[in-house]
C-alpha cells in the first residue's frame, strides 16, 4: 500500500501539511548534500544561515519531534484517525420510525432521552402489568440505550428495586463525562401518602455505579411529606443537582440539592424561589454552555381578580454555589389549573449553542398552543402550532444558532376518536428574534383523548450535525402504550 493512502482517510489539511513537511525535508536534505559536495573553504560559514532540519520540524508540527524527524513525519502520515467534524448520529437511517424497548407488552410512557456522544439513553415508566396503569398500582423505571448504528440493549435495565405505587413517577436522565444520572419519584406503599425522590448512576457502557437506588436527602430544616416532579442537572462525572417539588399541607416549593454520583447530599438545599406564599410545582432544570443552571417551574399566582392562574417562572443559578444569578422571571402566558399537563422544558447543554431555550403549553389559548422562548436573552415568545387542535407536551433541543421543538398534536375525529401526531419545527435565533420554519409531522397514530391517562410528551435531543433523535409513546387504548423513536435530519 502506498504511504499516501492514509491521506484519503484523514483530514485534507493535515495531509497537505504533512506532505509539505516531507517535501521540505527532501528539499533541505538535497540542498545540504549539494552544498556539502560543492562547498568551498570560504563558503563553509554560510551553513550557519540554514536552520537544522529538526528545528524546522519542531516549529512546524509542535514539540513532539524526535531525534529522527523523517520517522516522525512518516508516523504523522500513517495516523489514520479522523480529525474532521462528527457528521452526526444517524442511527437506523433518517425518517424511519422504530420500536424502542419492544420486548414488553405492558404500558410504557413518560419517556425522556439524553445523548452520550455515541448513543442515546432512554428512560421511561412501565406499568407492572397490563392492568396497572393507575395510581396505587405497581410501576417500574426502565432504561435502554440506542447506539448511533441503531442497536438497542437486548434487555432494558430496571432501575428501581421496590415497586413504585405512582402512575406518574416522571423519570429523567442526564449525562456528563461518562456518568449517566437517573432520577424519579417513588411511593413505597399502596396505602401511604409519603413520596420520595430516588436516583441511580451508570456508566455509558451500562455498568451500574451504585449497588442500589439511593433516596435523595434534601438538607433542609423543615419537614416535607411529599417529594415529586424531579429534574436533574449533571455538573460532572461525580456531581449533579437534583431539583424537585417539596410539599406538605401548607403548600409546595422547588428545592435544589447537590449530590454525588453515589447519591450523597452535599451542602444545604436551596430554594428556587424563597417566596413562602406561593404554590410551586413541576421543576425543569438544565445547564447552559456557560455553566449556569436554569430552573423553571409552574407557580400559582393569586391575584384575587381572576381564577388564580398558573404561570411558568424561571431563573438562573451559579453551578458552584447555587446562588441566584438572575431575578425570578414570570412568563406572560397562563398555563392551566392542572399543571401536570403543562410542564415546561429547557434545552439541554450543547457546546455549539450559548443559548438556553424553554417551551411551555398555554391552555388559555384556542388550541391549546406551545410557546418557545430564550431564557438567556429575553426576546419575547414565539407561538408554535400545527393548526387548530391540541398542541401540548413540548420538548426543545438547542443547536448552533437555533434548534428544534417537538410536541404532541391531537384532533378529535367524528365519533369521539382522537388522532394524534408528533410534530417538529426548526427555528433560528439571530439574538433579536426567533424565526420559525414550517412545522413537520413525523408520526401519526390513534390515541386516547389528549393523552391524559398516560401522561408525557415526546423528548428530543440533538445528536450532532443537523441530526436529532425524537422518542415518544403511543397509546391507542387505555392499557396499551408503546415507545417509538426516530432519527431526523434538518
């Protein structure tokens, strides 16, 4: 094989640079031999004007040159590693819907996804049997991984050990530096009311980093009987922040707690909003490229003049101290009196984007409809809708200069049947305004009216380049719900 063959497998610029180096070596070596064979006694001092070959190589390729520069250059050529930009994770092929975790016939729903660099981790709730998709019946939390070649784990991982007697444990997943963090809500008995937050960690190879799930302890002085609605931010391979709703008979608030990868709590918990006269639920959290943490939640606004509506609120925090960086912002769109149906979402951290976007569902509009905003730069809200129908349960992923929103859209047909679709819509952000492109349907299926029995909308993640992965559940019957996934390109 020719020594030039690897050039077609590595970056063109690197190859050109290396070939120039070798050409320079040959040229300088030839010149040196010519001068040596033809030099006169009076010309010998001119040799000092020519830099040694090893010095030229060191100036050109860095400080890794050895005593044998030609060998170094040949080694550089034989390096076939790909230094070009990653083209993106395309999986099974674009625009092909496939079953996710297809081995179970039990209802699967409340799905979330995260990208680890070479594959997608998917976490979801599964009823223990076909008749148990209700409160006070057993549920489990499972996770699986889909590689960029489309391969799935032969058997999903069951994260919980004890049954979960909640219909909506709302599991979540985040990944940082090889550690996969999972968290969910749990209730350990059918008759009790106390609920807790559980967490567990794995590495990206699917090996457990904890022998068993760990209960998250929030270091606070007050007694809290219910912990629900968990969200997680991965700070590093060994640290994460858990955001959850802590409630009792006097109300509920959003708490944040730093934990280790083994589930140990560090430092006191911090309130997202210290106002004591508010009712807060459903936190969502994400970390920006800057390292700041953004936390959003639903908050009841008691004004005495209306029906006391819920609004989405958010603010940012320093990741090292959890001290507030911004004041609380209230988004000027009412959500719903049943906030579980209006949970907002933040875009996950993306090195290609300095922006953190949020989406929410407003049910006081005709529709309802989805709104998209930029938390980093408050430039107003953009309405997202696939038309007259029910636009809800949005998810957003950021990329360079924009991103994509995915949401659940439904229309009621004659006879009471319900037609559902998963829509996506790309957007660009020029800092002054968000420009929306045309919405695009990626899946159509029959569903229960407004998906209210088995809650949870699609989850979208950016997987490199112009590629994204979307996962959702389809439930055409009260006891049938399956997961579907799709790689898409824009």
